[in-house]
């Protein structure tokens, strides 16, 4: 039982770390002022990863964990960052 709980916590930490990296890449590719800090970047990265994977699967592309998965996740994070900027601007 303990192993499953530790694996779950480690899994969440890995998702947060990957989300932070994806969010940072998205911010680097979309320069300009952003209305959020590192926590918002991480959340956008995590959500962007999910959105990119969901859209790819819906289109039948079915990206995996390789380079295509990273590209889809970064594109999803960039889309969410753009929407976030537009919402915060108005």
C-alpha cells in the first residue's frame, strides 16, 4: 500500500515538473508580457499537455511520448497561453 501512495506522489511531482518545462518552452516561443508567474506557467503546461494529447487523439494522430508528444504538448500550452493572455487583457 505504501508503494502505491509514494508512486502517486512521485507521479504528480513528475507531471508538475514536465508541465513546468512545457510551460516554459511555450513562454519562450511566445515572447511578451504574461499576466502570470511560474505557477500559472506550470498549470498552463500541464493543461496544454492534456489539450495537445486530447486534440491529437481526436484527430486520429494519437501522439505518443516521443518528440510528437512534446510538440503537441507545447502547442497545446501555447494555445492556452494565448487564450489566457486574451482573457486577462480584456
